[in-house]
C-alpha cells in the first residue's frame, strides 16, 4: 500500500479562488484570511496555497503537510475533477522520488502526459 505523500499539489484548469474554496469546504473546515488559507480536519491543520495561472492557464493548489483525505496527488486530482469537471494535472509520484512525470485527469480518464510546467 502506498504511503501518503508529504504534501499534495494539483493544477486545476481555469477556475477561481472562490470556486476552489467552495470545493475545499466539502472536505475541511476552512479559515480564509487576506493572504492565507488554513484547512482543519480531524484536529489537524493544513496550509493551502492557491496560485492562479501558475502555468499554462492552470491554477496551482498546494497542501502542506498532507493531512488531507487524499494519499496522493492523483487521488486529489480525481476528487477535484469530479467537482470541477475540468482537466486536472498532477505529478505521477512524490517529488521525493526520481524524476516524476505528469498525469492528467479529465472526462476521458487518467493518462500520463508530457508537460513542461
């Protein structure tokens, strides 16, 4: 069984910070201030960083440490795709591994891709 990644990062195609916060509220208690988003779940806190248009029209969403309901970036991507119904991208593995690649999750399923983020 795969160990949870130490952090999670996904890239959501074309969405807003408010829409992301709404999605997060279905999984966490969310505390939003001007610059930070803190997520609370099972008495543990998670910092969440949202970077609009981080690369190629995708918004980066980063969770650290990984006290999320998802063990991997791919699990998080699948959850985000179910909610947003847009393409989500993520790494194929933890960045602690050697040279992970990229995955996309969309209406056609999951597939490895070549992506220069």
